């Protein structure tokens, strides 16, 4: 960030096992490992990345959105050794309507261990408390049962299914929309 920037310092969020800090180009190689994995890519509805420069481009896009107040992305790192294990983000922030859309991904070896639940609780708290959001939404592929279960555990309500709204690898796929309102959120 240059000295002319008007953006506030990026928030660092600390949980029991994680440190969530700004996603930077230094994370490109580690993030590429996740986004180039076919199994991960299929579940988030994108083709696997082929070059590390693609992850750098996505990170640059998040930096630009943060500068404009329209999004932000955290690198999820283990508190014990600073190892990168995934990302969580506000893909979009709509200040006029006080809403945001979250996104997330995790290296496969960390699936099923509660890390994403822990990280999302932190960014949801941040969204309601510091971004003053009233509504947080998430979209996930209908085939991604783990993501759908995660959102339900966090208190998100399934608003509906966008039938065949995504064309991926030669077939149409359903996408589920979830939301959580400020008045419904209570950190366990």
C-alpha cells in the first residue's frame, strides 16, 4: 500500500489456532497449490489454475477491491508456524446496502478439521461488528455438500437454488445461495 492510500490498515484476526492476515503476492505459490488442485477447483466451480501468475492476478484484484472498499481477502495461517492453509474473503462489500458476500477455500490436507468454521466465525464477526453489515451471503455449488453443511452450521439460511446457473465442464450446475442476517448471528 502506498503512502497516498486512504484505506485503513488491513485487520489481522486471531482465533484459537489461526492468524488471518491480508492475502499478499507472497502467498501466490501456496495459494496456487490449492487452486491448481482439480478436486478443490471442481468444488469451487472453476478450472484449476495452470500458472502461479494466475493466483497473483487474483490477489492483485483483491488488493484493488480493498483499496476501493469493495472487498478484502485474508490468508489463513496456522498460529503455531505461520503456514498458509487457505483463504477466506469478502468477495464483495456493498456499503450502500450493508451487505457482503463471503468466499473461502482450504488446502485439502486441512479439510474436516474445523479450520474453516473457525476462520469464517472470525470474518463474520468482523463483518457485522466492524463493517457494519446487516447481511452476509455465500454461494456454493450444490454438489459441494461440505460447504453447504459448513454454512448451515454457522447459522446461514438457504434462500434458494439457482438452477443450472453455472456451466462447468460441459454441464449445467445448480448453485445454492445462503444468507445470514446480523440479528441471527450469535457467536457460539
